C-alpha cells in the first residue's frame, strides 16, 4: 500500500491524541485513504517527552526539535502544525507551502489574521490548508460550510463558539457563584488557560467567527473589523435578575448575518429566551446555527474543547488530504475559494436595532425612574418593562438595582442615553447593557 508521510510539529494535548487516534484506527483510516498514513517526523521543543512516546509513534518516526528539518524533507507530504501562537506558526506554514507541502492546522488566530496571505500563497503553490479543528473542536462545521452546504447562500451564522466562556456562564447560572469563582473552577476543570484573556474578552470567538464568515460569504472578514465584547463584566446579579424576572439566560454569541446586501458581525453577551436552541447548551459545549436559502436552519452541537474532540478534527483533515495526495489530485482545486475583488460592506452593531436589557444602580428615592425615562424618551428609546427589587447590600452601598427592558430601538440611541444618564447624581455605578436575541 502507498505511504503518505506526515510531519507533526507540536506534540501537546491535541498532537498526542491525534497520533493516538491514527495508530488506534490505522487499518480503518488506511482503507478510507487508500494509502497508509505514517509519521515520518514528530517535532517538539521537549524531545525528552517525545522519546516517551516512541513506541506509539513508530520505529520509522524521527524525533526532533527542529521544525526546519521537517519542512525541508521532500518526502513529507503533510505538515501538521499544532504549536499555536502566530509568529513561528506563520513561518512554519508559509515555508511548508513554498516546499509544496499540504497543511493541517488548528490555529484559528493565525488563519483569521492572515487569511488572504495564506490562501493566496497556497493557491500559487497548489497546496491545501485544512483547518477543521480551528472552530468547534470535533464539530465538523468547516467541512459542512465548504462541502455539505456549498450549494447554499448562507444568510446567517450564529453560535456559542467558546467552551471556556460557556462553562463560566453555566457555572454562574447553575451554582449562583460570582464570575471570579466560576473562572477559577474553569481553570481547575481544564476548560480555561492560565491566561484566559483571549476567551473571556471575546477574541477567541471573534477569530472563529472571522473564519466561518470568511467561508460563508466568500470574502476575508478580519476580526478587527467588527464589534467584540466579552463576558468579563457580566455579574451574578444580571444572571439572576434576567432569568428570575424575564426568563432569559446569558450566552456569549458570535453572529454573522446578511442585512440588505450588507453583513453584520458581532461578538457579545446576549440574553436569550428559555425556548431558544442555545438556552440548553451548557458548560464546555458549543452550538452553531447555520441558515441557508436551500437547507434552512441547521444546528451543529458538540464539545468545543478537549484533546480528543480537537484531535478527531485533525485526523479527519489528514484523511481528506491524504486521500487527495494518494489520488494525485491534491491542490488542483483550492479548498477555500473567495473573491478578492468583491468588497463586503459591514454594518457596525451600533447602527442596527435590537432589544436591550439595562441595569442601573441608583439611589432609592422618588423621581429616579422618571429622570431616567425622560432621557431615554429624548433619544426615542421606548421602555417595554421595568423591574426593581430592593437589594439590602446594594442599598447600604448607596444604590439599588433598577432593570429596564427596551422595545426594538437603535443601539446608538441607547448608548447615547446611557452616557447622559451616567451624569445624573442619582446613578451610582456604570450601567450594564446587554442585547436580547
């Protein structure tokens, strides 16, 4: 049987699990490819760790700390980049492409920020870049958009795309614990990095949304071109009040949708109703809703984090690539097609309408609500509901929570209202604004 040589760079959690899966299911995988996948190289900065896995990697596998050695070997067919980060990963991938190799990567930050450069270079050198593990771990959303739903015009993608933030929000809701404690629990459970800033600030979700929308709309949509807000300012009081009084849950969503031939993208916390599909998506699980003009709404659901789910996606990419290499068709047709000449006009979130949850901390005295309502009215912000519950601890600090739900209004108008309301002496802390889906 023909042999497809693999060069793995980065033997961390995902890399080691990918090796495990291929060796465990070697016969079935070889049958699907029509050739045998063989690890020619395994590269990691920690070569001592590599030597412990020598029996798993196979006798033919060369262990090294030099990525240059892997890329330079003409016998290597597929380079699997799993080191993360951007600068070094960019060097590895671009040099591999120039050496006529095909790529498997899970590097969402790199792909979203260098989409145009990488896929243009790949097209020039007839190389393929596969990246299923970059979004949703084991959820086959990239393959679905590129192949299964390729005949559709996609009107919307919306999803819970980050397992860390969803775990934190679930813990806050189910256990009535503060954000800091929930984050600490996420670290202990292995669902949060030592530095979780990319997750909780919304940037990880933004990178994934950039990738999905770039495929769906056949254009490169940069992650710095749309509104990004994380969950770092979400408080237990909002989770409780939103659910107890209005029946909402808070989820961090990434949304991309077409509006009158323009595209709106945003990453932000949303209040969603209990009957919504995302309401029951908890802990480290992800869910992605895709709306196509032929297929209608389709929902993808599964674990968005973890070594084995991500490794499952990496191995599927290796299989698809290896099959094309074995049949000598790899690179004849680009995996990602997009129109560089067509420019997509993006709509900023603040210039769209929506319903909003507002929480003020205000002095507990007559006339406060009327002052707030007057300012909202001046900016044409209509109130749909009001809720006020005496909070003894808040009252001792000089204020009580006042919750307002708006009708469908322009977000820019709501934000201008909040700026003016913040100047009132009766307002005691920064107003919380959360969009309602």
